[in-house]
C-alpha cells in the first residue's frame, strides 16, 4: 500500500492511497490542481473519493474533483446532505448521482478496496472514519480524523492514519482567556489529544502493523517531534507526521 499525504490540518486535508493498480482519494480539502501536481497527475486508476465529514477543510474543492475525475464520492447521508446545503461548495442537484451513501459498519467494494465507515465524534451531521481493506494485498488501513474518541477496536491493522491534534498540557498552559477558552472547549469536544491518540494506537496495534501517520496536528498546540517519539516508542514501527 502506498500512502501519499498532500495536506493535513485546518488549512486543508487530502490523501491518496494506492496499491499500484487501484487508487482512492481521502478528503478534498486541497485544490485539485495542487493534488494533481503532488501525485504527478497519476490519477488514471482512481476508483473512489472518500469524505469523512462536511467541514470545508475536508471537502472545499469537491466540485473540482468531480469535474476532473470520473470517480464517485462516498460519504454518509448526513455528510452528503450537508455538502449539498453548503452554497460555497457549488454542488448541483444533478450531480447527486455521483454520490454514494455509506452506512456505518456496512462495507462496500470500491475497485480493489473494501471500505467500511464507522462512527466518529465531531460537531457535524454524520461523521465517520474508514477501515479500508485492500482485496489484493490483504493490507488494512485504519483512518480516523476530527474526532475526540473512537469507540471501536480493529484487528489486523497494517497502516494507521490517526489524528493527533493537541497536547492537553499545552492548551491548559496557553488557552486561558476569552476567545481561546471557547476554542479550547471545542478542541476538547471535537478533536483528539495525543493522549487519546496513543491509547487508540495501543488498543489497535497488531503484529502486522507497518507504519503510522499522525494527522491534523495543531500548529500552536502540538509538539510534532515529541508526538512522533511517543508513538514510535509504543509500536516500534515508523511514524510519520502528516
């Protein structure tokens, strides 16, 4: 499995996964032109586009991806409805045939992949993470972002892409007044701390685990080098900061 991180964070999210023959895009928060350039215009084997929720840093450029590819979009009903209600996204009713509804814990096959959406916790309509099995290589990717908690345990995971947004010690020290206090409340209720991330990794690591990507780090409330070290120490596999 090949994973390419194009962008991760509040300024825009976008990822490409591939087995060399079949590709999936996860999130459309990066401009389509930038995405094309980053993957060297190699999107000829694209089979699907996955959207975890309707916040614009995850779907801002969805209409450009629709016009620039032949792939369908896969998301929950709540996410699809919310995207069509957002006038900024410029989605047209006629385009709804390109949107396929995912239901929690009901897998669908997309190209060489089996994708299972699962419930996450965020301040949006119907957010989800993705358990993605490659039917050819038998590898298993676990993807979850913009959530403060994941209640499920997953077996035989080979790749983990998981949010590590903030360190609670940092926000307790610096976010102490006014608007920062409101932001702190939202962080605690909608994003994952490094402590929760490490607990999640411990719960879901397996002997098959090959690598971990830490996603969506806050620019001001995280410690990238420390986060990488702590995650690598408990798993012994390569850890990358997206």
